[in-house]
């Protein structure tokens, strides 16, 4: 009998659209409040809608009005449907899985915990577990809430972290080994973006947005991306492979006094990189390609193999790979760059990464030659360096607000190399 009455009540409400809309609004209040209550505002009511409301609530309505749940409940009890609990009836008008936001959050949290428990059980140690624990404990947040419920995506990233290579491997081949799909960790895919975030977290860094910075982050985990276009320019160096044998073309270039543009893939294949002259213990690094070429002209004319590296204005993964191998071989690194925010930023990275690295003709005294004004917007880009070699120079640049390009010190750079 009650089912029949409930069906009649539903039919009545569906026959009066404004009553059905009002009922659903109270359900929305229930979803947000966690209980039935509150007040619903009504605007632009038609004459027919005003009549429907007046008949049910037994009072006059205008074009704009409001109805409280208390008033609506009192009117319901006076109808022939009053024996049906109003909350039960209202919820019957909504989809079967209609729950409060609090209940929804509780369900999501329970499902999220189940997923984390399963993945943590599968990966009891290593970088995968560190990442999963950070997610489970709220120390790391994914970039979209719904990702916590996508177990297959999380499992792919965890698997990738557990399978990080011991030797250098190209990213597509690694992705294929992890997920049987060479594009599984591409950065335009959710898995790829999460994997990048996970690597940045493990490294204690922010997620990089620039392509070169992403390539460098991958390189730190022996994953190679863009290994042809990402290169370093070198002169006067030799290299040895994993088998201990010398890599011939490095030696041939050095013997011919020719520079090499060495792709990341070739640098990664070298176990050791050293100056070609056995007694040399220093490698000179310049920021600017033009300065490198000018220095190279003089070295070639004098048939000198003084080790020289060009960064082309930025530290790419190939540059890091090269400098890492030189530093690991006990080679001292000297860097010369522009006296501007970009040049000092590169200097800061090199000095802080390599013990024993030093600035090359980048002193406060040499900066005194500067006469070009540094715009305010670029002045703000000066690095905040705690390295003792850079601190006085940064302070001087903030005070003088001028730039000096390394071309102005070309004679000093040349003099050092010609003496070698």
C-alpha cells in the first residue's frame, strides 16, 4: 500500500515541475549539509508555478520567494502522502547512489587507502615505496584529485620507479620494458607527467617545465631523452668506454685539433672523459659559442690541445653528463661566463655541484669594467647564491646594476690558454 502511495506522490511531483525542482534542491542541500534543512530561493516564477506552490504549501506566492525545509515538511505532513517519511521520499527522486558529500569523501578515502595498501604491499622498498608513502601520508599531492582512484595509472608509475635502470637507457625503451608501450611515459600522457613528478619528488626538486630541465632530471636517473639534439661542444678531450678501451673518434678529433659536438647518447656511453694531454688537470668552460670559436681559432693556429668546453648559453643534460664525468676523473673545472643573471646562474650551478670548481676571470675587479646598464626586470633574476666565490660578485652587480659580457675579457682568456 505504501509503495502505491509513494508512486502516486512521485507522479504528483513529476506532474508539477516546480515541486519536483524544489524537492531536488532540498536533496542538494542534504548532500552539502549532511542532513535535510536550509532554505531554497525561487526566482522568475511563472503564474502556473506560483499556483502549484500555493496549492501545496497553502500560501500565496509571487514571482520571487523562498521556501524553508521546515515549511515544506509541515506542508507534506498535511497531504495524503504524509505517512511516508519526507526524507525517504525526497531521496527516492534522486539516483540510487545519491549520498552526502561527507559520505562521498569517506568512500573516496577508503578506496584510496585500499589502492595504496595494495601498491605498498607490492613495493615494500625502494623509490616506488618512498613515492607511495608520500602520497599515502599526504606529503605529496597529485595534480588531479581523481588520479588517486586510478590504480592502473599509479601502478604503472610505481612499476617504473621500481625498475629504474642501472645503466643508461632511452626513455621509450624503458617505457616499453615497464608497460609494453614505448609511449607510456611520454609527457603528454598522465603516466608520464606523474612519473616526472615522482622523479622530482625523489630528487627533492620542483617539477621542471622546461624541456632541457626535464631531460636533465631523467638523466639523473639514467634515462635518456632527445639524445641526438642534446649535445655538448668539446675540444682537447679523450674518452673511454665501459670496457676501458679508448673511444677512437674523440682521440682523432683531438689529434686533428678539431672540436666535437658530442650528443648525450655518446657522452653517456663514455665511462671516463679526460684531457687528451696526459699532464693536463684543468678543463676550461665558456658560456658563449662565439667566445669558444675565437679561443679555438688561436688554439688551432698554435696546435694546442688545451681542453675547452662550450655551454651555448645553458646547461643541458649533455653538459651535465660531460662535466660529471670530468669531475669524477678528478679534473678541475674553470668557468667563464657573462656578468649577467644568466651567466651567474650557470656559475652558481657549477660551483655548487662540483667541489673544486672555480670562476675563470669572473672577479669583482674584472666586473669593474662594466658600463652597460642592467634593466630592472633582469636585475631581479640575479641568483641568490650562498657560494663564497659568487657572493661578492652578486652584491657588486646589485649595487652597480650593470652587465659585462665575456667578449670584453677575451684577451685575458686567450692569455691563459696560450700559456698552456
